[in-house]
């Protein structure tokens, strides 16, 4: 008679039971690990059950026999016991499933490194494993603080250390990287690149970089650092001849767009001779092509930076330190601003401050850039309508509102031909801009249409053919350099010190705005051909090296009295969409601009100023057009603080001036940042009903958790520093009194005192701790102990960490009652509180019985 068919469920139960026969410590179902404490076979003592050390591995049982082979590939089961290997493999999978979770069973590929459990029981794996959760993503190879589902580590625990199989890893003798400790003073001060690459490592402890280079046979480790900091050495060997055509066509297309734009920025925004706008495209892209880390990004002058440079020039004209017609002196002031902006950027790169691009918030930038767009648009309307001479006598140095009032009053005095020419040019450029935007997804080749170049050339031909310059149309005229072409001028001569007062503040603002825009463009474009299916060269993207490249480019440009130049997202997208793949497109752009500067300057004579202003007005429109989208987004998500910040910066910039607008914006951004950083984000936890080891924040959804009598469970989800611990005592006091941090402190106590008898701190997020924060934490623990409150810490970093070292040095461990008050989970801490209660009750009963017996 045939056996009855076996259902999947019965097969699963048989497999589980079979596994249990070969591993007596495995539960019948993995979920039992979640529902109850795993009992010990060696002892049923509550003290032993509760106090298994989370910091030391348990010794393997001598009665357990394993047949193992040790090789460089790891620990394998012996090949002469095939059946036993098969059974052990099934048992191991069942055990690991129970350790992880009930619904995530990990299948190991055959032939790989088999993880063999050398612990005597499942309980000891959960309570005593040193690598509690090396896969939690905390970055520490000895991590023991895990997620909700603890699991054994798989780093160097299974035969993979000191081998050449490509795991990498930190130098075994190095100090803790999470604490920010360098191998020695030389590496701490100068970094690995200087200490190892220039000084050869010195006599101090070996750095991890040098250790890995030697261990994996990396030759020429000094050249490795040189190629990293001078990326052209890295990408030139990757260059292919087929990239040349795309790079050259992209450079030619950008030159047709942006050479006229550079002339307009210089003459209309920066108030310097137009040729100095060309210097920004001749010098800066060349330097960036050598040092930059974003292959497709193109640097050049931008409208906000040019406008701010013009503000400095106009301030000095107001003070009569220069004049409107003194092009040489104005260009020298612009060179000072550019050099200072470059110096700020370069200094930030040397000190590795690339993270500062995250300080300026999106609402701040949107408010300020939108205001700049309005300022530029209104400024350009004056020459577009032929009112420049009249405005020079009335509102040349007035506010934006003054200029708007001037335009309304003098509409009737506008020059008809100039207005018609300018507005027609603006309309044509806007039409082709929208047309390209709509068609480019279907017809990518429309990006090659040089509409702006055609408009500029056509307008110059019309002015020349009909001699409109004799009828009142303003033209660019003779474009001359301040001295000889590409003349070098040192910007920090002693005679220029009188300009520094106005230049320093504005240069810092230009540096911040320029770096932020460059950072946005670089992150959007990426590091080139890093993916297998993408053409181009691959260069590791680095914010700090971007700072060095941009700083060097602007300092060099300042020597030639060029305008500040940074990466522009729109310009870089034009480069990418027209075939530019590598930094050679930037180098080609520089070469084309240099040739134009030497040989094509006379052809710019008949360019109408109104048309150049119309091109700038299109840029101003692009600065404003994204503001409605951001406003709608913040309204939809009720981001009132962001909207207030954006509106305040916009109003101050429009009604006051640019400097005060950005000053107010930076001040408010810093205040918001400090407020966010100094506020401790502690949470009160409750247990998820129906579980014993799952806990969730009671702040987010108080109805979905249950509180434990006599216990206050507090989660600290972040590193503790002097910044965020100043108010920690007050925040804890609110939790003790109200059971939430949301109630106003004026509310009387509503949480009963007996529910704070035991305080449990879940410090999984405390990956670092400084001395000031440790002092405050010590005072908090002392105050609890004086009130006879038991204090427990769970999921503390391992004993070799700086956090644990500070816990011991400050006496927190001793104050709490020793290491037994430091456990590996909130569940264990709750069992410890029960044990402490039983111990106290037993002690009090024993004392009362002895007192009765003595009577």
C-alpha cells in the first residue's frame, strides 16, 4: 500500500523534528525564540539566566564533537562524513532562521564558507555572542548592539581574517575609526595623503590605507595619492578617441551659447569691461578640467555671482574710490572678489569642509535665488528699454523697488527701436527654450540648435546693416582688455587694501552660493562613466576635491581679473546633452574662448546691449520659475517654517539689498540648525502587545503599545555630545512626569512615581560620546540612584569602544550596580528589573523573619 501524500506543513514539521534530533537545543518552531525565553540546560538559576554577559563568548561545551577542516577559505565540514554534513547543514539553517526571524530564512549557497555554530546552546548564541549584529550597518566589525532581530556576525569570525581573498578591512592594530582617532599625531594633523604619500608614513603607527596597500600589492602608493588629487592623471589613460568628437561638438555648442552670455554678465551685471567675462570661460574650465572630479560639469560665470561682484564695484563707485568709466580699476576690484572667493573655497577644501554644502537649506536658497532673479530682471529692463542714461542720473544705485518705480514712471520715455529689438530677442529665445524643452525627449538633436548665437549674430548684422547705432541703439562698442590681453595682475597689492572691506563679506557669500550650485550639479551628473553601460571616464566624486579644484580655478582667474566662476547645472546639462562625456569638453571650451579673445573681439563691436540684456533676462526668468513649484510643495506638506524663511529672505532682499538678504538667511539657517542639533531626540518606549521582545515609540502611536508597570524605557537614538545633552535632564523630567515629551512643562505630574522605579536606557544609537555629555549622563545616573531608582543600559557598544571606556571611567558602570546592569536587549533589562524586585522582597522578608525570631 502506497504511503499517503505528505503535505508541505507536515514535511516542515518533520524537518524541524529531524533537526531537533541532531541539535537538541533547536526549538520545534523558530517562532518559539520570539515568544519565550530559551531555557538553559546547564542551570535553571534565575541569576545565571539573567546575567549572561553580553560581552564575552561562552566557552564551547566539551561534550559537543565537530568534524571540521580548517583552510584559507574558512571552516568547512569534514568531507568524510557526508551524511552528517547534510544533517548539520539543515540544522544550521533552521537555527539561523530562528536567530534572525521567523519569516526570513537565509539560504547559504553550496560550496561557500559554511558558518558553523560552536556555541553550546541557542540561548548562549543570543545572550553571549560578541558580534551581536555585525550586519546591522553600524560600521563596527565588533558591533554588539544590533536591530530588533539580533544575529551572529560574519566578519572575521569564520576564518576570513589575515587572508588574501579580497575582504579588505581596517588595520588590526588601528584605533577606533568611529571615535575619529588617527594612528598618530602626524596622520591626525596632515591626513593619510600627506603623512603616507609625502612623508612616507613617518615613524608612527601604520595607517589602514598603507596597511591595505601593502597587503594587496598596490604599487606606487605615492602616485596613487597624486592621481587622486590631480584627476587628469586618472582619466587621461581612460580616454578613447571616439569621445573626441562629442567633446568638441559640446564645447563648440556651449561656446556659441555662453560667450555672448559672458560678455553680457561682465558689462551689465558686474560693471567691468566685457572681455573679463571671457576670461572666466578661458581660465576656469581649463583648471577645472585638470583638477575637477565631475567629468561633465562645466564651470563659468553665473548671474548671481556676477551681480554680487557688481554690487562691490558699485559700492566703491558710491564711495568715489573708482568711477563708472574706470574699467581698469573696476576690473581690479572684480579680480579681488574672485580671488577672495577662491581663497575661501580652497581653504575649505584643504580643511576638508565639503560637508558644508548641506548647511544652506533648500528654502533659504530658493528664496534668495528667486529674489536675485527678480533683481536681475528689473535691472535689465532699464537698458532693454533704452533708459540707461536717464537711470544713471536718478536710480543707478537705488534699490530694486526704486528702479521698479522709475520704470513705471518713465515708460513713455523708452527708446522704441531698442525696446522692440530687445523684447523681440527675449521672445525668440524664450520660444526656442520652451520648444527645446518639449521636443528634446523625442528629438535629442534639437539641443544642438544655437538659437542664442543666431539671435546675437542676427541682431548685430541688423544694427550694422541699418546703422541703428546712429539712431540711439546702444551697442557693445570696442571690446578692449584692461591692458594687454590676459595680463596678470596681483589682486592683493597694498594699494588695494581699501577695497577689502566690501569685498570680503561678498566673496564669502559668492563662495557659499557657488559651491552649493556646483555641488548640486556634481551630484546630479555623477562621476562620469562609473556604470558598465555608460560611456566616458570614471573619476571618484569628492566634495573636498571639488572645493580644491574650484578654489584653485578662481584664484587663478582672479590673477587675470576674471569674474567668479563655478559649476552651473543648466550649462553642464547642455554639455552632457550635446555629446560631452569627459573633462576634455571643458578644456576645448577654454581653448575656443582663448582663440575668440585673441581673434574675434572686433566682431563684437555691433552687438546691441539690449539683446545681451534680454539674454540675461532669460537667465533671470529661469532663476524664478522653480519658486512656484517649491511654494506649492511646502503648502501641500504644511511646511510653514520653510515658507516663512523663504518669504522673509525674498522680502528683505527685494526691499533692502542683497547683502542683508543673505545675511538674514544665513543667520536664520544657523539658528534652525543649532535648534535642531541641540534638542535631544529621546523617546519613551512601550512594548508591542503580544510580544516580549518588540518595543516601539510611544510618542508616535501610543495606542499601539503597552506600558510596563514600574519601568520607564527611554531610547536615545543618536550620539551624545555637549550640543544635545544640555537639555537632556529637562527632557527626561518631562518623560517622568507626563510619559511624553509633547506636554507643556506647566502641566502637573500625571505619571505615578512608582512607574519610574526602574529606568532603562536603550542606547543603540549612541555610537559616540564626548566627555561633556558623559559628565551630564553621570549626573543623571547619580540623581536616579540617590532616589533609589534602578538604572539599566541595554545595547551598549562593545567593551573596546570609546563609549564603554567613558562609561567605566566616569563611574556610570559602578553607579548602576556593575556590568550586570548592562544587557543586550530591553527584554533582558525587564527581566533584570523583575529579578531586582524579587531580590529586594526576599531580602526584606528575610530581615523581618530574623527580627521576629530574635523577639
